[in-house]
C-alpha cells in the first residue's frame, strides 16, 4: 500500500495538469486553405508550424480556421470572432492590432546559377537584356518594371503565368512555385518575388538557383520610394490587448526559436529596427 500512494499522487497530479490544460481555450488561428508555402489544410506551411509553436508557448491546443480568399478573411473571420490570431500580416496593418514584427525580409531576384547573371539592383543590365521576367502584378516588382521600361514587353508572358481565377469577383492567383520553376526550366531568365514566398521552392529546385535580396533604395520616375523590405507580424482583433501582449512576450523571448524556424525554410532575414521591436 505504501508504494501505491506516490503512484496515485503522481497520477492525480498528472490528471490535474491535463484538466487545467483542457480548460484553456484553444488558440484559433486563421490560416489559408491553400496558400503555400505559408499554409494549407495539411499544415505543411511555415506559418502552420509557427502557429503550432505559438499555441504551445501559450499552453493551448491549436485550432486552424481555414479561409479561401485572402481579400476578406480579416473581415469575415477575425472580426466576427471565428479566429483569434492571424499569422503573417504586415506590421502596422490598420485593420487589426499587430504584434511586434517576428521577422523582416524583402523581395529577391531569382536566376539560375549557371547563367551567372549580375543582378545587384534595378539598374542591372541583365534586367534590360532578359527576354522574360516572371513577377506578380500589383507588387513592387511591377512598379519598378514600369520604371525601367520593361513592363509592356512582359505583358503577354504575364498572362501565361496566371494559375487560378476565383469565381468570386475574379480573384486572380499566381502560384509562386510556378514562377520559380519558370526560371529553373529556363523559360524565364529572372523572377522577382517576395523572398519568404519563394525561398522554399528555390531551396528545393533540382537546378541550382541564386536568390539575391533587392536593396530597399528604389524610386519611381516621380521620385516616390518603392519599398522592397517589409516587416511581418501577427495580428489580433482590435481590442484584444491581452492576447496581443502575450504574443509580444513570446516574440521577444523566443526570437531565436522563431528565426530558426524561418531559416530552415530558407527565408532571407533582415535585422529589425529596434524601434519596431520595442513597441507594443
């Protein structure tokens, strides 16, 4: 009987801890149904992994709430209370409260190693000589292609890159993997893409590719700056300051673990401004 007492006590304590965790609400995270490499329903994206890590740090289970159309998920999911947290939003997005940034990255030039293209910035001769440049419309890449006079002669090729068109208001989607493969296959000499979106496919390519971070000193013809480096944060519903601060503490305390997860993806990381990290 004496030997059974500590066993019973340990079992009781274990059940107590399990019960306490069960009482914690799950962390409901808005994730895309099919927006790789960020997330998918199978949990294969790097934001899926980050969401799981954050939930564990909070001592909660993870509940993924998936959306299909990126244009409306904050309004239709987060604002309506269907989820609590959004991964991968622009730092300072006014539609929600954003945490301190958990990484900063930039757009990149992608080319084949064997081509040995000298791609340093938007003044590089390779951009004028390339017959095909893959990019996603509406991004800073389009703005600068217009500025250097290469947008119009890429228009027909651009239409070939459309990977998906939604029935709802004709939402057009470009698959980053497809654009990276355009370069790997030699169909395009250069791709200009957001580094975090392209890194996984550059890393996995059977044809060695070069990914060059684009400097953040670009300007349009009218002199207005065109940003190529951006900070990424997590977002919560406006008013949820308690969860916001808990997430901020995790980001500040676990920066090394988060960076390790992102570096494993191959994402090019930039130093974050101290002012951004010190803000709530």
